[in-house]
C-alpha cells in the first residue's frame, strides 16, 4: 500500500508544485561551485586586521566534549572581548565532521563569502580533506605576530600536518601525544613497547583493548604498532600508493592475530571510541588504556572517573605525536576576527594557561627558548599532575605517517576482523 | 482557508524532502561538485557493496526492523488484553509517559550500565554472591547478533505503542465489546483479542510503521548496544559521512539509499506478515474456541511488559545514581561518595539552551498541530481524498538524517536563508509533523461520524462542530500527539546543529557534545535534563483533559 501511495503522490506533488521544485532543483544542479576565496588580501598589515576584527563575532567550531576545554575557550572569549573587541562564540561539536558538512553544503550552494563558520579546530586527515577540496582560506597563519614564538624553522611539525605541508592554511594550537595510562593497583609493570604489549597481554589476558577502527584513536594504535613492527617504517611517510601495502603491513596483521585473543572479550568486540575505552577502564574491566591527550588521565582522576592510582607514560621508542591546528573556511564571514582569535590562542599568556593542569593541562606549541626570559621562566615552572606523563615522556615523539595510510589501514583492518 | 492546509503541509514537507533526497541520490551516482565530482557513475555502489561485512550490516538492520516491532506489538497487545485495573496495571499505565520522555540514547546508555559485566546488577551481587572482585569477561553488550540492541529497542518502543493504543482505545468502546464476547462464553483475554484487537490494530498501524522505520535505521542505540564488527548499516553510514575523506560521502550516499531500501523492505515484509497473521486470526476466531491459552497469554503479556518497564525504570534509576555519583569502583554496589559537582559544572550554562529548546519545540509542535488538524478537518469536511502523501511523511524517518540534513542545508543556503532559530524551527517541523500526523490521523478519521451528524442536524456550523464536538472528544489524542511531537523536537541533534550552524544551542546539542567526551556522570546529568522537558509535556497531555473534564465521567475515559 505505501508503495502505491508513494507513486500516486509522487505524480500528484510533481504536477502541483512542478514549477517551484524545478526551479529549486535546477538551482542546486546548475550552481557554479564557489571558488575558494583567494581575493581576501593576505593579512600582512596586522593593525588593519585588528581594526577589521573590531566588533566581529567569531564562530569557533571546536569539539565540546570536555568541560575544561569549554571553560578554557570561555576564558579566551572574555580576554578577546576585553582586549580586542572580538566576540568569540564556541560552537560545541561532537565531531569535526559536523563543521566540515556545513562548509561543504555552503560550497555546494554557492555561498562564497558569508559562511557561518569562522574557525575550526582540526588536524591531520580533516585538514588534508578540506585542503585538497579547496575548502580552506589562506595562507594566513605565518603572518600572525605570535607565530614567531613557535620557532617553526626548528620545529618542522609546525609546518607539516601528518606530512602534508601546511603552507600557512592553519595555525598551530596545541600538541597532542599518544599517551598510555594504567592502574598501578592492578598491574606492576606496563608494557614499554608494542612487542612487549603482546607478552604483557599473555600475562594479563583481558586487561587491554583498543577502539575499533575507523575510530581515529583505534587507527592511531594501528599506526603506532605498525611503526614499531615493520622494517619499512620510512615508507609510512610517503603516500600509501608508493609502497607495497601488504609487505609493509604484514607484521602488523601477524601481531594482531596473536594479540586479539588476549584482549578484553577475546577481541570479539571493541569499544566504539576512546571515550568507550576509558569507561571500560573506569569500570575496572581493563587496566591499561591510551589517549591522544596527555591531560586525559589527570582530568579523569580529578573528576573521580579513574582511580588515583592511575599513571601515564609513553612507549620507550617514542609515540605518535602531532599538532592540532586552527583553520579558517574559504568562505568565513569574519576572517579578520578569526585571525585575531588564532593569534591570541598562540600568545604566551594563552599557551601558559593551556599548559596549567588547573585549566587545560595540555602541551604548548611554543618553543620556550624563543620567549622572553619572563615567559620562559613561567612556562618552565608549570606544575605537573601526578597522573600526567613526565616531560621526558613527551619529548619522545614520532611523527605522524602520511594521511593516506589511515583509510588503507582501516579498510584492511575491517576486512580482516569485521567478519565473524 | 482550510483547503489550503494540505497544500501548505505538502509544500512544507515536499520542499525539504525532495531537496534532501536529491542531494542523497545525486552523490550516490557520483555527482557531488563540492568535492570535485561531476560525472555520473555507479562507482559509489560498487564501493558500497565491496565494503567488508556490508551484507551482514544490512541484514542486521532488516532483522532489527522486524523483530523489534513484532515483539513490542505482541507484548503491548497481550498486556492490553489482560488489563484488569489492578494496581500493577495502573502503575504501568502511569509510568508509560515519563518513560517515553527518556531519549533513546539515554535509555540505551542506562541499560548498558545496568547489564554490563561491570554494570549495576553485577555490582549488586559482587563480591558477596558472585565472588567477582573484577568484572567477569562476559560478552553481553554489543553481541554480534544484535540481541541486546533489539532488547533495548523493544523496551523503548513498548511505551510508545502502549501510549498510541491507550489514546485510540476509548473510541472503540472496548468494555462493551469484551462484555459481548464474554456473554458468549469467551475468556477475558480471548474476548479482547477477538473483538478489540482487530479494531485497534488499524488505528496504531501508522505509528507501528514508524517503529519499523526507526528500529531498522536507528543510530544512537545501535552505537551503544549494537554490534561493532560489523555495525548496523545506519552506524556505518554515519561513519562514512563523518569521515575526513570527503570522497567517502559518495559511497555514504549510496549507503543511505540502501538504508531506505532496507527499511522499505522491512515494511513490505511486515505487510506480508500482516496478511498471514490476519488469516490465522480469522481461522482462530472461526474455530470458536473460547478458553484455550487464556492463562498463558495473560501471563506472557504481564511478564513481558513488567520486564520491559522494570528494565527501563531501572535504567533511569542507574542514570540518576550516576548523575550524583562520586568515585564508584567495581564491585561497590553504590558510589563511595555523592556529589553535586556534575550538576554545578553544567547548570551554569543552562539558561540559553533550555530557553531555545522550549521555544523551538513549542513552536514547531504548534505549527505541526495546526497544519495536521487543518488537513484532517479539510478531509472530513470536503470529503476530499485523504492526504495520501504518506511517503512524504515517512521519508524524513527513513532517510538517514546525516544524509538528509546535508540536502536541507544546501537548500537553505541556496535560498540564502541565514542560519538561526527560525530555520531550526522549520527544520524541526519536517521531523515533528510526521509523528503528529501518524499519531493523530487514524483516530481522527475513525471518530464515530454520528457525533458530527447529530450536531449538524441540530444546526451547528462545521466550525462549531469542530470546536465543540470533534476537538473536545479528540483532545486527549491531540495532546498526546503534541507531547510526542515535542519529544521528537527536543531530541533532534543534527538538524539543530547544522541548520542553526551551531549557533542555536539546545539542551540536546549541549548533551551530545558533552557526551562525546564519554564521562558517564556528565552523560547522566544531561540525559536527565533532556528528559525533563518532554516529561513535562507528557504529564500536561495527561493532566489537561482530566482537569477540563473533571465533571464529565465519560470524557475522562478518553483521556
């Protein structure tokens, strides 16, 4: 019956509203896709940017899943309103793709200069995806007065996002590291390397699991494992098509085949996300977990979510680390305001607060040596939460592979492990 | 005036639906200029069908779309058949509305914590009875067959169907039907099943189709309780749409169409099933047996509904505990300490989201109610053909939201409508109208025409008949439909986020954003907050008729 209704009504509506719909459909179909806005002048004259930014409202689309990050952005909004006359509105996302969808829809509809999103918090694959589809505005980032403090000449990861050249299309904000954390009450010695994890899991079966790819944290675990296991780790820094995927990844699958039966639920199911993995640890189901944010364990301990006996560390051979950035969509309505916000978030004042465990507990992107002696001192004196990793831990950094490895690894993983 | 109602309703739905669909269909065949694809091809489909585990994902969605309504409907019918006005019956009837107000995701989240190996039930018996110092490594949640997911859906759909049935029943005068059958020697449950059920079923058929559509395409419940390897089709589509690799959106669009096909297949299977059951029913009725199975049917209905209501209520209880819990380690039965901290950190930012939520849900529900009532009244008055645009109404439920909303945003951007609260309200209408229509239409159309005839013969104008006869009699149903509409509006995340460009924070956008951080306490706080507004709506929907008709006994029954 409904099928018949569908058909009869389809024709009826079509005739009743044919003209109206035809116009709309035509508009959608034939719309010239808006070209990326290159016209907006490069912000070389900062005072002009400041002037333009006065009175602008900047819609900052950033993940809103953590109360402290939200509070930090609120604090930044207060400073920006007072010092620069810029209103910062935090648009709380549950996933960056919500912002990407919006920009994509605006592009599809031909909105070239009145976009609703002014600034996005992103990196890696999302940057590569938006950049390769000309959805970002730029270059602008290196013209920010505070960009000098990151000392990009000596810190190449400020200009490379997952090996993709940034070219001034995004401004660094915070560092992220793959950090492991474990409950000292349940296990004495956590695994120091990926191969050690296997022997460890034999001793402690069911105490570990990882989020299922294509969750980005799960895929990060695959990348980390692959880097430690394969002899071709240099191949990971070029596009996946340049090397023989099966040869490079063969040790990873051999490893996972052995590891999975030793995981929680014998590897027959995996948590859907990093948050799910942390909840398993908070419920006492597992004793070891990992995160991309060094402050995740300290925050969870402070909130009572994880026991006070939890400690963080990084793997001995180094763990994946990256920088998260701020980017401006090609059609943002308030580009000057967005630049002022990005510049403020890069200031020693904002970065110092971001590092403070009482506020964000993150890792600054600034090169401390490049700062004035006063700020050098203050940055170095930041306290450390007992559940946070040590600075030495955070110095052992491995660069992210080329983003094309991500979908390839996810596909291969799903193919191998998603059939029961 | 009245004659324009169906046209307005049609256009309000058709614009977004057609545009929404267009922006799903075109990319599914390779056309999405925004990512530089402007040549038609079948590549997205080939990619879709070569995605690992895709058959099983699709099958899971189909099975869930059939098993859920079958079990939920059976339990509801058997419970109603055995309803006797006992204390338990009254308690269950009273719990229906508040339980319906709990968002699906919140109920699923509570249920997961209830039955997980490290969950509340395990903690209650540990370590004293079970000997568990650590949670046992049991595979309960996310089982590959999706049994936990279907159980969660069944418990959540039972209150919905029950409420629909309770709203429709008074018109059928079930008491007299049962009395008649009983006087012929039928036992009570069989009497109800033979005389009331066949008349009730057509009245809750449309809401039932909504259950089928929902159960075969649900995302949030499937993420929390459903299988992961592979996940249901709907979950995988969402994943592809959220992927940073924008070219995956083409395959995702093909997946969205497959999802519609799966849901329609479930409906088609249901129609076949309906015919078969109808035959069995007639055969069974014609045999004239009056007492067989009466007791068994009675007990299974009671047990089924009690288990479902208890599971749901217990989920709410554990959510509430979590909202006030300090550290709470396995195997402690209760948290080590209690705290307001989770509330304090959220309620400071509550005023704007609550105000927005109220404004959006009330306005969109009011628009929906007026349009639906006007359309139905027009049908009655002008004897004009029924509003058969059912496909328009079902489409927003059938097409995966993430795909559909993308089309809506392209549409509003093409019209250069600024994102904001009015756009969000209009967007919500697209999802609220179908539910209001489905819950109201059959009851409206099946209202005993003699009431109207009598009033007309006494000289009342059609308008007077509407205001004095039809609306008062249907007040209970109309208010229930509005409460459901409100609940639907309150629960919308993607339409609010994308049409409002994130500038219109509501309780739900805040809740979903914070839930992505994964803290169970914070999720619990927002889940409870998110339930409050719809719960108030349901309570009002029940209270208003009681209050208005407190001096009219026969009218009270209809409430």
